[in-house]
C-alpha cells in the first residue's frame, strides 16, 4: 500500500515538473504573441484596442532595414542545410554501415558539437578562423559554425533511416545490382524522407540560431543582430509582431520536418 502511494506521488510530481517546464517554455511565447495584437504602443496588461496594424506595418518603410538581414539569414540557413545534410549523410552512412577502428565512440564524437553551448563553440571558431587562419568574419564563417552545430542532427536522422533498410540493399545486391546501382535505385529513394527532414530541420536550427551569429557574421548583418539592435532602442509591439512571424516560420518548418520524417516513405 505504501509503495503504491509512493508511486502515485512520484507520478504526480513528474507530471507537475513536466507541466512546469512546458509553462516556462511556452507562456512567454504566448504572451508575446498576444501583445503583438495590442493597439497600445506600450505593452500593458490587460490588452485593449486589438489591432493588426503592427503586422501591416511590416510592409512599410519602418522595416526596410530588415530585408537585407532576413535575406542573409535565409542564405546562411540554406547553405547550412545543404552542407550539413551532405556531410551528415556521409556520417550517418558510416555509423549504420561500417565497423571501423573507433566506430564505437564515433557517434559520441559526432554528437559533441551539439552538446557544447553555441556561444562557447562560437568563441572557439572565432579564435581559430580569425586569429589562427586570418579569415574575415562573414556569412560563410557563420555557415561553418552552423554546419558544426547542425551536422549531428542530420547524421542521426539519416542513420536512423538507413539502419532498418539495410536488408533492402542486401536484397538488391543478391538480385544482381551493382553497388552504384544499389545506391541510386534503393538507398537514395529510401533516404528521401530523411534527407528532406534533415534539410528542413537544419534550415530551421540555423535560421533561429543567434549566439554564433553575433561573433561569426562580422560586418554582414543577419536577422538576429538586426532585431537585437532594434530591441536595444526600446520595447515596441512591432518587435512582437516580427518575433511572432519568425517563431511561426521556425515551428512550421520544424513540424513539417518531423511529419516528413515520421510519415513520408514509411
């Protein structure tokens, strides 16, 4: 009886912790979204005079300075997704197909960049790229940092899809397919959903990442830097509107990547 009561208490405690974590994560986002519809120039509770004017202002001259940083961020995210998925595909293939010296610790080593705080990684990359190699910081050095951050996600997504499908490759080889033909007609089609999911997920992570951007982008302004500069000038519902749109894009891409990973091609 006492053991049952203890299990129930622990169960409720764990539920309370989970609810607390979700509240801490999502309540600030929900509040920000609500304030983006507030007609008052200074966000004050309770909301009144609900309006969409802060969103319609996004197409006015006030936000023209955000266009170039937005395009830079999209360009960095696109390059990051392509490079990280390509390299991650090779890494995932090695994880799932080959047994080599050190292969037992290879997944841990591959995952290490994702476990290090991005700001710490950015300091290390900044010191290496600029002070050691003498490179100027730009969108391309930002891509290097974002690839290091996102490559583990791409590798494990692709390795997770390759593992269960190894029997199909063996069957193709038994039926007389050459190695190149097997890769072209079996492996790549099987990997299609994982590749799409990897592209979307790495794009999303890169687009939303800010810590590395401040150190690695140099004179090139990306969206997180532009937003930070405007935020420093004071609070405005316009910033809530911009942040809401960025969050919707990020969550939308992440959700799409997860749906593709789970459902497409199964």
